[in-house]
């Protein structure tokens, strides 16, 4: 069933577990994620990254796909615009039926971030759409531009930011970075910062850059109050690795058979993260 993200995350916040938000961009990736969540009786969020939205999965194309798949399963499914920085695209997503948007004003100084986010919240809530925003910012593994201490979320600003913007979920920075970490590297999370933020706000908290963060970091993040975990790279890597394996084994494989096998293979990483998040069997 298709729902607003707030409905999913408010329960997760109350019961101290997290919901997976997996980056998708087409029918096959969305179907893999939703089908896997349904088998595990877990709520799920389909994330569409802004660049993928603009370059591949237009809002008026991807929305009916996700809604149709969601209507065929028993678990709640939300469709969320991930890292929306272009307000025109954010509003387009709202108008075309996304059930949630993330407005990312982290590049702005605090007061402008508050003002810009508040305007998005006002419009979105009029349409029954949830809003996630970001305070602090994440680096990226590309170019070794990892998250630095001065980029992490300031716990003293969190409560004020939530109160002034009226957001439904807060994405915070406490050690993760976007992208693929070098082999053998696991980021160091600042759990004291996470706990301080959780103590200061009463809305769901979001971990971005979940891929490659390590099982221990994920489990402790949920324990200390994270309610939404974003994963993109690990899922995309699983799709790529499966494709390579199948083609190497059978270079003449039929494309139809290929994509369906890739769906089955890549479901394993989704199941793994659902287990870590604590959301398995949360839907009877």
C-alpha cells in the first residue's frame, strides 16, 4: 500500500527501529526492493535521487510505477525524492504524487536553510506529503572528500531547526559519507553526537550514506535513535555484480532472463539491510 513517509517513520521512532530507504531509478529496481520488503513483512521507502530523477526517471513516469507495485503488496511503501536541491523539481515531485520529499538546503547558512526548508514544508503539507531535511552535511568517498568534524550536525541547533521548519524527519551527519568506501575501510561514527541530537528532538532521524558503513555501525545507529537508513551504492553494486556474473557465465543470455535474474540476486542485499534495521516483521 502506498503511504506518506511520516506514517512509516513515526511508528519506527516510537518503537525504536529503522526503515530502509533504497535508491532506485526504474521498474526493476523498485520492484526488487518492494517485493523483498513484502516477503519480509517490512515497511519500505523507495528513494529517487534528484540526478536520477532529472536524467532518467521523471516524476510523472516513476510515480505510477511505484504506486502500482505498492498497491499489490501488503506492506506500506513510500516514494521519496532524495537530496532535492532544485525547488522546481521538488514541487514537481509533490504535484506528481510522490508521498515524501527530502529538501536538502545544507549548502546554505543556517537561517537560509531554515527559511527555504520551511517554504517547502508549507507547500508539501498542504498536499499531504512528508518532508525530510538535512542539518549538517555529508562528504563523499570520491576524491577522499570524507565527512569532516565541522560538517557534522550541531546538536545545539537541531531542536531549533526542527521547531522552525516543521519537518517530519531530520537527516543528520555524524560520520558517514556518500559513495563506495575503499576495500577494508569502515567509517567511524560519532554516537555521542547522535545520542545528543536524539535527546533534543522528537522526530525521526535519518542516516545518509548507509552503504559500506558496517553492520555494527548500523545496529548501534538504530539502537541510539536512527529511524531511516539510506542505501544506494550497495544495492547498485549488487545489480552490477550480478550482471557481470551472469554475462560471464553465459555471454548469449537473453536480456529478459538477465534482468530478472539480476532482480533475484540483488534482493539479497535488501534483505540484509532490512534485518539490520529491525524492520522485519513489523507489518503483520
